[in-house]
């Protein structure tokens, strides 16, 4: 990746990286990522019977922030539950964990855990030069967004946003983003909840693609809500790394894409060969298709640059 991401006619699209720790962050910086669109903070919580101390968290967060001085790092607060159970915040047994107490919902019974994490994020941000943004996972309502933003403000974290993973949040994005400074779409979970298909079940893998036109429609609804409120909108799920899908996401109103660093050059090259108007046309084309395979085929046929790049 060489230089900032943009379309052929100059529309900026931030190309960011998903990271879990300092080693990931340093590798992403070396790969040319413009910043971090998803810092998975739960990595330093996993495999423990008690939560890490504030000092331990500060040290882990500073490693990531230090790799991107002066650049954006989006910190996701603890995303526990479902496939990431933690004994100190999640219930011992739930009949349906994917629809249970996960993400921000764990803070209802354990507000002290979130409070200590935000304290650690704020201390790390003060110690480093990165532009720190914070977002909460599993937001479903405007009230949840408003409450989280207020809590971040109490800790001196001015740029607070939300993950859009729940269809209710996508459909209500105009109200959610009236409260939050930004949003990032987690396409993996958004697809799971839209299609009622557990992402951990291999028999349902055929349903688990962000190319589902209904999923793209929810991305578009979120894009409309973001535009209405003048908010930046990212994608940090696996869909962001798909160079065929990237211009469609931009056409639906996405302003940044966060991915594994190795995907950055291909996504950048496709966007650089596609105008913003073409992105919007491709988005419209994809939304008119009845199936994900048809959507992908229709878009691919309109992107000759893919063959030129050998993609």
C-alpha cells in the first residue's frame, strides 16, 4: 500500500487494519495501513479467570497506540460472550449465547469492568500520540448509544461510536448516529443476525456472506443514517478485505475499510481504478440481484481491473 486510499476521482476512503495486539499493530503500520479501524481489546482478557488490572490493560493498549502516532486507532471495548465467554462477565450457561449477554450488554451486570477498561484506554491515550476513538459492540438502540457516549465523555474520551452488528441498529441508524460520533459495521455479525445463521456452524456457511443483498441493504440503510448525521462510517468485518465488494461498500456510504493488512494493496488498487460514481452504480446493481452469487457476478463483470490485477 502506497499512500492514502481514494477512488479514481479522489474520494477519500481510509484503509485501516484490524489488530489484536502490539505485534499486529506494528505489522499493520509496516504494511502501510493508515491507522487501526478495529483494535480487539478482548485478546488481553481471554484465557483468564479474572480481568486484567488497569495497569496491565494500559500497557497492552499503549503497545498498539504507539505504532500509530498522530493517526486514528479505533478501540473496541470488551466484546465478551457468545464464542468468547469470560467467567467474570458472562453467564455460566445461556440457551442461545449469540442472542444473549454479549458485548456492551455485559456492562449491565458488570459496569465496573467497562469503567476500568475505559479508565485504561484514557490513560493509554494520554500517554501516546495516537488519535484514539472508542466504540462499543452489540449496540441495538439509540439509548444504548447515548449511554455509552456519555460514559466515554466521563472518562475524557471525546470520540465515541458504535458497532453496527444488529439489524435493529442498521435500520435505526439515523437515530443511533444522532447520538454517536461514528459507526463501524461488523459484517460478520450483521450477516449472522440478518440470516439467522450462526457463523460458527459450518452447515450454514452458504448463508454467511456479506454479499447477501439483504445484508447490503442494511449496509445501505446505515450509510443513509450516517450521511444524514454527517458521521463517518466504517466496515471492519471480513467484507472489508474483499476487493470486489469494497467499491460496493463505498457506494453504499462507507468512508473507511478496516481489514487484515495483507488485503490492503488489492483493495487500494481496485478503489483507485473506480470512480465514486461507479461505486454508487455498482452498489445499486448489487442491490437489484436476488442472490449473493448473482450480486457478486454482476459486480465483478463491471470491474475489468480485477482481471488486470489477477484477482
